[in-house]
C-alpha cells in the first residue's frame, strides 16, 4: 500500500536490544568490581539499559521508558515512590497540559492563523522569509508548549508559503525554510521554561533532587536575550549564508494570508492563552507554579461550552513524550536514591580540570560538560545526568547552585547533529532535507555560539549578578 513502510524483519531492533542488554550487564559487573553493593549494581544496570536505549534509539522511547519502570520495580532497586516520582513532578503535568493546549491550537485554527498573519506578509524577500519563520517559531513557543506540535503546525504552512515564493523542492531556499522551522523551534524554545522537553526534564530533576523550583520570568530573563534573540539573528544570517536563494518576483507570498474573522473557538482560546501567559509572567507576584497554571489552561480548553476542544482530543495527545519525561525523571530519582549520582560525581570531578574561584574557566568547562552529555545521550537526557552532578560541582567551583544548574542550558541548547534534538530530526524528515545539510548548519551554529554567544552570555550573567 502506498505510503506504508514495511519492516522486513526485526533483526536490527533485536541487535539494538542485545546491545542494550550487554551494555547494562557490563555496567552492573563494572560497578560490582568497583565495590558497589548488589542494589547499586542492579540500579546501575537498569539506568544504563534505559539511557543506552534513549541515546541509541534502539527501541521506541516509550518502550524503553516502560522497560525501565518494570525492571526497576521488579528488581526492587528503589521504593515505588522513587521509581515513579516523575508522575508526581510538576514537569510531568506541565508537559501534559502543554499537549492539550497544542491540540487546541491546531484544532481551533488559531495556530495556523497566527502563522499566516505573521509569516506570510513578511515573505517579500528570502531573508525576511527566514526571519519570519524564526520569529513565528519563537512566538509560538510562548503559547504552544510542544516542540513536535509546533513543527507539525508550522512546517506545512511555511512550505506552502515557500511554494508561493517560488522555492520549490530541491532549492536551497526550501532547505533553509525547513531548517529554520526545525532549529528555530528547538533551539530558541530552550529559553522558555515550559516550551521544551529538555527544559522540563531539567526542571523536574532540579525539583526532585534539590527541592528548588524554577521561576518562569527569571529563567526567561537569564536566557532569552542571548540564547533567544541574539541566537535567532545569527541563525537567520547563517541559513541565508549557507543556503542562499531568492524569492521569484512574479510570486506573491502573501496572496493566501488569512483575512477572515476569528471564530468563537479561536477567540476563547486566545483569551485562555493570554491569561496563561500573563500568569506565567507574573509568577513572582502570585506564586502559582507554571505547571499548575498550564494544567488549568488545559482544563479550560476541555471545559464544555467554555473550552475549545472535546475530551476526544485527549486521544490524539502524544502520550509517548509524557511517559518519556516521567521515565527520565524516574532515572534521576533512582540515581540519587541509590547513591550512584554521588559516585558518578566523584568520578567526573576526578578528571575535570576545575579551578576553584576561576569563574570564567569553570563556566566554560561546565558548558563543555553539558555539551558532551548532549552528544552522547541527546539533549533530552542532559537534565537527568548533569543535574545529578550539580551539588558536587558547586562545592568544586564555588559557584552558586542555581548558576551551576543553569549553565547546562547553554550546553543542551547548542546542537550539532539532528539526533541530539528529536524535533529537528522530525522537521528534516517531514521537510525532506538531508541530515548532512542539518549538520552543516548545526556545526556552523556551534562554532559561532562558542566564539560569540557564550562569551556574551558570560557578560550578561555577570551583569545580572549570577556569576
């Protein structure tokens, strides 16, 4: 049947599963030889099985997550309250609420209206089209907390605008539009607390491990000026430089911009989103956590009469991502509960050339640590691994705990390869762009980030008094 991919056999998946099992066994044996107890060895093997599966994509992420829950519970590696702590985390409920809001944005048509109104009128030149794509990707992240949902909504709209602008399939400009959607959606949204899975994993891990809660507005103030606005400008310039093109003058990219009146559902959703964003921005006044505000927004979207979507829309939510976040947070909790985190910290600190009280050196070193974790285990796992080390890193560097924790964002927000950020992989797949093109852009963006943006971030943090 057309459009259906047939999998000839399960051999590749079986080999991947075998590698995961062998890796887990090797980890358990190594811990035993190092003198760890039986429970710690079993916990280490279970964690290695899960992290290897997520890093290699040998199994679907939800399968790996469920396997972690089952193995950890059956092996009694930690109490059930620790293993399943992700389901009690505010990060879990923020992800779930974001999924519901994303469905409302898609089904009501408000998301499409916003994209057309903002992007299409600006598509009068190639640079403006790329800039408009990045602008709408960043703007949507404030009201639609789902990377995959934003890509699914935005990419078809931008490709249609690209078609009208004469950027047909195979043109460098079309590649630029797709990469602007993918990189813009993931990279820029790392500056908005509820808008990105790595952010939420990090926030949940911080809450679970240290009992600290991140503030929406403080997080935005710390990261948005450099990692958001400045990076967007650099990203637009790099895309236009690496994939140069021009819009055909005979095409009118604004011809189909939506100009009909908003429906009642769109107006109700706009009010809900305005109230939600307002409460997030004023968290310091009322003290309501972003997760519970987001959950209330999801409830409002589902309320009969007042809401935008019916309960059946819940069936279309990407439950795999929700379970994945819960499982990652469970891994964090198991690492902390069994003492593996402390042991790993000692091993890392033994090889890291940390210089006490040399803030600039330590700042760069911790960014490199976060980036290294992202290269090995993907950006989604950085929050789980790096956060477990933060307590010891504070003692070694002399930096404040929140500064050490926030440095990891500078690492996982810089991606070179598509596998590090699943949303980028989804975008290039849907947009039919080669992985090599995405890697070219990712590599150039990494170089400019290291040479320009990270020093700017250091100066910005010094100005804020964070360092």
